[in-house]
C-alpha cells in the first residue's frame, strides 16, 4: 500500500518481541533519564502497526527486504525530507535510514523516543548530529566500503575522458559541429596522477591508474602504505608535479576550501582536476577562473557546495565551460554499490537491534558479545564516569541476579555495557537501572525476549 507521502509501506512478518528502553531527553534533564520506559508494543499501538523502519532518499530495495524479513514494517520514500517534514513523519520509528541529503538534528531525534538506530546508506555521516545521537543512546551506522569501487572506476573513466577531451568533442558534435583534432588530446600512459587522500577510494584509483601505465604520487595527512609503485610526496610537490589531480578526502572541517586560488596557481600548467569527494573542498569560482584562463586544461566535478533536489535547477560557475564534466553526485551511484550498501547497513542495524552489537557504529563504543541461549541480555548506555558499573552490579546483586558474562567499552564521554544475566528483565529492574545517575539508555534487545 502507499503512504500519504507517496512512499511504499511494507509490513514485515511479525517475528519481533517487545523491547524496553529509556531515552535520555536533554530538554527534560541532564545526567539521568527522565522520560520513563517505552515499551515497543506501546509505541506500536500508539503510532499504528508493527515496529517501523523509515527509509528515505530511494535507498536500495535490498535494505527494505532485509528489514521485512526481520519482522519490521518498512516505509520507503524516494526523496529527502526537511526537518519539519521529518519531525512529522518519524514518530513511532525504531530505525531510520537516510543517504546524503537528509539532516538528522536533535529536534528530529526528540520526535522519535523509540528510535534505536540511524543508518547512513552511504559513506558520509556529516548530515547526522552524531553527538545528539550518542546523548540519546542511538547508534549510527554507515558503509565506508561498498561504493568505493564505483567511485574509483568513475574517477579513472573521467581521467581518460579529460585527457582525450572526449566530453568536449561529444558536446560539439551534439551541437552539429564536426571538429576532428588531436590538439590537446593525450594518452594517460606515462602521465603522473596525483591522489589527495589515499584511503579506501584513493588507493583503488592508484591500482587502476598504474594498470593503465600512469605514474602515481599521493599525499595524505596520515602515514599510509603505498600500493604498487605509488610514491608518497608532499602536498606542494603533488600540486607542482601531477598532470591530473584527483581528490578523495573526507568531510572533516579542515578540508573546507582545500583547493582555492593558491593551490590552483601552484598546479602544473595544463593539468586537470577531479573532485569526487566533498563539494566544499574546492572553490568553484576560483576553479572556473583558471579553466577560463586556460591555466587548467579541464575538470570533472561530481560534488558541489549546494546540491539541489533531483529535477530542480542547478546553478554553478562551472556550467558551460569547455572540457568540464559535471555529474550530479553519482560517484557511488551504481546498482551494485547501492545494493551492497543496502545489505550491509541494514544487516548492521538489525544486528544491533536484536543483540546490541555496536561493531562498526560510528558514534557508540564498539561492543559485541556472542549470544548464549538461555541467558537474558541487558544493554546499558551511560556517560563515562566512575561508579556506573558498581551501581549496576549492586542493583543486580540486590535482586539475586547473577552476571553470566559482560563486556564494556568506552568512546570519549560515552560508555556502553552488555550484560548476560540469569533472569529475565522485568519493569521494576529496568526502572532501577534507569535511576542510576548518568544513565542514557537501558534496553533489552529482541534476541533476549524470544
């Protein structure tokens, strides 16, 4: 059936049991939970139907299928939602999935007291307020790997197209102009490729470029192992030496305006620039100026400082320039990548929901404990201060509860403990645990209620 917002709703098979949680609400208190215990069945009755998953921005159907198989009701929307729209849509949601356009703010999180996790079905998580998620005991997951091959392949394709001026020739031919010429057209074999950011994507580009006979140099803020015959150099040497520079940096604030007037002036005359990383990394006005002057021979840009919704008007100083390839943020948008991302992120979120395993979460401590049949699992997220574990252990001991196994990890100001105990967790016990000072969230995962 269709939702009121034009998205599809799928009712999963009902395999889930109730979970209990308490949610830290900074609007009500600081240092302890004041919102009480939320029962999943209560939330489901209040907001209708099964436990809900909300997927935005046309996330792969592979994700919806996995959530349905796990027993969730899935609502999938094609577009992003602004803050007001998301606040109206999110109540009753247990799991939220987004891509690169939706902003997840503290206000959005406060509108969903039963939200357990947020999934970024992409690499970047800069649109998600991860601190606010941590303060509410909400896990954030992403996939830093699955689309790296898609991005690397596009980078290599664009290198060839720019050096052969293929895109410019195609544009002229579409306009009815036959201009067969070898001027400014070069093989990539023997040219020097400079890679800024030698991580998962940059290193794959390195391998592909070497296979085509390019010399590869790279610059990275971290000490990383070179692949093949690639050679690490200083950022300045890379600018002055490379025939093509490709950017594969992350979304950290220090990369804002990484390439501006000074960097373009330092580049080798006639070089080309490729940016498939973040839109704010490059000063597009400065880039357009150096392209128009002829100092740079071409550019391929996939990410922009301001990106409109699909179908909306696109404005950029790079439009209409010769030998400039512009694409609408599709570097990782292949069917293979999106399917793999959908499967990976959804599996991590289901695992966290069912067992409490926070492995590969980008904001919570990394905790994992193999499930042992016959035990009862308890999850406790708290501020990382002395005395928390002692307080929890005292509560369990006073009720004659034995701890079979436990694991604890911390990440900055947040601590996370998983307990396997020999008795079921009733409301009275959960209320006691909730009353421990500095508690953020207490949850009994679905696995323990089977």
